[in-house]
C-alpha cells in the first residue's frame, strides 16, 4: 500500500480550488445605479449642447420658472410654473 506522502506530493495546498475569474468579470460588468446615473448625465449634457447649437438656447424649469438659457449663460425668465393641487 502507498503511504499518504506519496499520493499527495504537493501537500495541503494542492487541494485548494483556484479562484474563478468569472466572479471578477461579473462584478466589473455589473449594471449599477451609478453606471446608469453617469450614462444619463452624459446623455443630458450632449442633448443640451446639441439644442444650443440648433436653437441658440435651452428652455428649462428653474426655481419654479420656465427660463431660456443662452450659450453665454444669460438667463431670461419666460413664465412662472403654476402650482398644482393633488387630490388622491
């Protein structure tokens, strides 16, 4: 009969499982809230820039007012946004 030392020549470390590379890749490619927020911000910035190129200004709502924002950051108030009462 063969002894234990001849069967397992490499010692106890030979019995350990190697780390799976799949886990690291799955975490790297995870679709998270942060990834979604970054993509949304980038898309909004690109849309703002394109609108300014085409129209010369952007219409946005800021502090309860509809305003025009020009490329030189000049802001012109257009109208106040009406308050809405919600009934549920």
